[in-house]
C-alpha cells in the first residue's frame, strides 16, 4: 500500500507542475569520421560563389591534368581578388599519420606536407581542411599570384562550401587535390584509395590572405566567410591575415604605385606581390618534404 500511495502522490505532483518547454538542446550528431561538420554555405551560398566564377581569365600559361593519364584541360583563372580552378578532387592523406591516413590506408602516403604547423609538425590531413596547389612551373607559379601556405580557400561542391587553407604542394602538372578533412566537409567519400570525385569541384583561393597559425581552422572559416561576402559583393579588398589574437585585419603592406605611406594598408586593401619573396625565410615555406613527387593523386 505504501508503494501504491507514493506512486499516486508522484503522479499527482506531475499533473500539478506547470508545463515548461525543456531548455536542454537536443544533442547534435558528431562530425562524420572525426572530420569537420559539413558546411552548407554559411553566410554565402555555394550558388553565390559559383556565380562569381563563371568566366575565366587565365593566369596560367597552360592547362593542368587532373590525373596522370588525363589530358590537360584545367586552366587557373583570376577574377576579383581570387584565383580559381574547376577540377576533380583527389584525396591528399599525407602529413601526420592517423587512423584514416597512414601507409596502410594510402599506398602513396607521405609523412610530410609542404607547410608545417606553428609547432613544427606536419599538417594532419584527417583533421585540417586544406587544398593542394601545383608546384611552381612554367604553367603557373602560385606565389606570383599571392598564394602561399596558409592562404584561405573556399572549396565548393554541389550546395556545400568548405573553407580551408593552402596546406600542401603537389606535382607541377596536376591539379585538383584536397585533404581528407576537406572531402569529409564536402560530403565526398574521403577514402585515399578510391575516394574523391571525378569532377564538379571549384577551388577559390583569396589572394594575399593568410591564416596564422596555419592549423587554426576556426580562423580560416572566419576569414573565409568575411572574404567570401566581400567577393560576392564585388569588393576585391582581400589582403587579410587572421591570428588567434583577433579577427582578420587588412595586411599592413603598400601597393606599388600607391600614395599610401609605407607600413599602412593600401587604399584598395590589396598587398603588393613584390613584397612577398619566395626566398624569404618562413616557418611555413615549403621544405620539399611534403611535395607529392609521386603524384599524390588517386587514379
């Protein structure tokens, strides 16, 4: 009888209690395969970005292959403060080995990347969304167009946008490669042995932008979203550097021919490519260790 009375009392209290909505948020699903959660455009949609890169003004002196056995059909183009190309996406699983990227899972695995983290370690393709640019050649030298390790990129596939950094250097005649984490964010199969997608990926790199440290993905997203908004509005003032100390700010350099005094941002917000020397010492300069000398791309 006591147990029954207690049960009735509890039931009565439950009926008397006011019905307030639960303040606890429903749990969110973890990112797939330990990678970043997919981004569906954020403040700037994939369609808005693609509308700005319909026409190509080539900056490359030729075209790239997407794989070793395909014809050279992909130019590098420029418009409104960005360079871009449209290609496939092969999986780069190089860098620090992990559960999904290692010599066992990837026959072409290389334990290094062309650019390193602030602590000197190579990048992790599993956890950091990054894109791969071709090694400098007579076709195109990315450094001359304000693209280097840590430059911010928006990678578009279908209705998804994944913000990333330039994190590795590949063969000098092949284009269309990004890290395991980039593929996860775009909903592309990330398996380094047979994953990727044969077409439909647009790589947009914001010239003279930079994330420091290169492994700070949150800074890459914040900077990428800001630059993407400027880009779709037709504002080409890039030259942004993001650091953990605060949001992206215009780079303090002077554009050649500008009336701005040295040490202050140019009036158009861009930086002078001549200010950046490929020979200047930097802890993010390629050390040759991570270049994909064997191609680094999946057939």
